[in-house]
C-alpha cells in the first residue's frame, strides 16, 4: 500500500548569505514528524531547497506526497524550469550555469522515488504547517549559535 504524506517545508537565512536553517513538517494520518537542520554559511534559496530534499529522503520509497512550500523558486524550479535545465546541460535560458545545481539534482532524484504533487502557499499567512516549518528553520539557526 502506498503511503500518503502531507509535507510543509521552509528555509530561513539570517543574512543572505549567512547562517541558515531549514524545517519540514511531515503528516501521515494522525502522525506528525518534524525535521530541521542548519548551515553556518548559506543562502535562503539553498535552505528552501534543502528542506524538501531532506523531507522526501526521509520517506519510504513510492510514497504519495502533497508538498507545500512558500518558495516560488522551489515550486517553479521543480515543476517547470528543471526540464529545460536538464535538456540544456544545467544552463539557464540565457546560457548561465544553474545556481544551486547540486541541490536541484538532489531534489530531482528525491522526487523520482515518489509521486509528488507540489503546492505553493503564501508564507507567514497563518497556514499552520508552513508556520511550524518556519519555526523549525529559525530554531535550527538559533541552536547552531547556542
């Protein structure tokens, strides 16, 4: 039987670049799992990408996932832009190297192990899962410097 999950992810950065954190809230039935991590010198976009990679990698293969992110960069990148990037040898439409290619490749690989539906949610709008993912990301940054 395919496992069904709802995941909220978020990234945060204090300075850009600067110390950053990511958070993910994974729901399955009545079960809630939370994941988070931090890096000392990163960017907000890298943390926004790390969160879904880590969340998807924590799931059993062939899970069905509804994944919510407040990052248009992540949602549009994985659902639209990535096909052309791969076709163009990881170059953008204007011939530049894709930024964060390592994480895009990791996310691409992670999504291929599951059935993922991507959703964008407005950040800081009271959506409980998104708010909790944001708290986890910021808490991870704080714990790095505790």
